[in-house]
C-alpha cells in the first residue's frame, strides 16, 4: 500500500511542535479508515524510521495519529525532511 494514501499531511500546532521536541513524537492527519498497524508501516516506509508506538484520535471528520519514534531516530530530523520549521 502506498504510504501517502494513509498519511495525508503533518499536523503542525504549538502542541505538536512541543511533542516533536520533548517526546520524540510526530502528529499526522491520516485516512480515517486506516488502523494503527497501517499507520506504523506507512510512517516507517515513507520516512525510513522505526516507530515505537501509535496513538489515534478521531475528532469530527479527521483522524490524528500521534507517532512516537524509537530513541535512535529523532522526530526533529523527520520534521526537517517534511519542510517544517520547528
């Protein structure tokens, strides 16, 4: 499966920037039909990192995925690849 059909776009707010810096976590808006396993595989394939944990939240018509990376990978590096200025 194409990872970009699962991951729609990064979610960038003050809280998500704090998560990048403090907890090594990225936040994405994902396809509502995707499950945690699919999200994990999509992030690992798209950004060549290892994912430790995925939490999801559905609010309205959007589904957010909170993706925690393993300690050997830095969320800030992935954010820079995405073009996010943190």
